[in-house]
């Protein structure tokens, strides 16, 4: 008799890619993206294969995709998974889009024979918000004290603040200036620079005190003083990359220089007073 033979489909793999992570990145900083690759088929892939990551800043993705990278994964058994990753550095801030495609190269050519060849890419492009890098911003406050005595040396202090969004990451210089007239309108002298320790950006601890070298004004009148952060002299220095490089110097602080209290003097005289033998005199 004829024997009935049931012929079944061959066991084959079926590779799919989940949506990528993460959803946020910083411009200019390499960010690793990953996606879970699953084998939902009835057989293992047997060998490793190439996976494609695509990066685009065009929301409709109808034109050429901005960049593509490939990374290997596998082999993956039936019902197994793998999580390949690929790093990308975004050049501009804004909204970008990322997706992964299993068993594909940049030309969308795969090496694994699958039961379904059209479900290899992520279900959707993942929206990635690319933000500006966190950067510090150094500013200087007014100087103190606001009075001085002519020809009497003293130091001046001012607060250096980091009003940016990131730490300075390193120490930096600062220097004071003194001026012969009010509001910096006279002749300016640059004092020797000093160094301040790294200034973090943390609420309550993002300031430090700068101290000038000791000096004396040589004439009475209204003079002025200020401090500049992250510089060793006007336009020189700048070891910290800041979000705003134009606000490092504080406002000129007027200093009233007075004559001070004169030192007391006395004239001493003595009148001869005979002292008899054995006597005393005051």
C-alpha cells in the first residue's frame, strides 16, 4: 500500500530586533546604543551574523540615513537572545532617531536564512534627545574691603562662582587688577595671578574666595579694584572651557583711600634740678 508521509517545513531561525536604548545623549560624547536581538524561530542561527544600527536626524527617514554602523552577534539558539551595542557621537543638539536591524549590513544584506525576512528591524525608530554638554561658567563678584589708608598695604577678596551646569574639572588661575581712578577709568595695574582649586557645580558649594596679593595705594582719593577668573592677565590664561567666556571679570569696586589717623607725637623736656647729696628728685 502507499505509505502516507508528512513533510514538514524545515526548522529555521527568525531574527527580530527590539527598539534601541537609551533615549538621551550629549552632543560630542560617544553614546553606546544597544538593542535586544531575539531568535523567535524554531532553529538556531548556527553562526554569528551582522547587525545594523542606523542614526538619523530626519523624522520621516525617506532620504538617506545619516550614519550606519554594523556589529556582530550570535550565534543565537532558538528562543535565544543577544544584545549587541554600537557607540555613536552626535554632532549637533536636537532630536535624533536610532534603530537596529538584525542580520543586515549597510546594504541590507543578511547571511541567515530565516522563516521571515521582513521583520528584522526595530518596530520603530527610537527618538533620542541630544543635549548640549554640561559646561562650567565662571564669574567674579565685587571686591572687599571698600576703604583703605594711603601707603598702608592690605589684601582684597572676592567671590568666584561657577554658575554653569558642570564642574571645572581642574584648578584654574585668577588675578586682581587695581586702578588709579573710580570704576576702572584710570591707569590699571595687573597684580600677580593665583590658582584656585577645581570648582564643582553643586548647590551650596559652587563658590570660592579669591584673595589678592597685599598692596598699598600711594595716593588718597577714590580708586578701584576687581578680579578676573580663569585668567593670568587680560586675555591670557583660560584653562577652563566655559559656556560663556566673556563674563569672567567682576565689576570694578570703588575703594576710598584716606589719609588715616596721624601718629601721635610728644615733645619731652627736662629742667635741671639740683639734687643734694643723699636726696632724690622726680
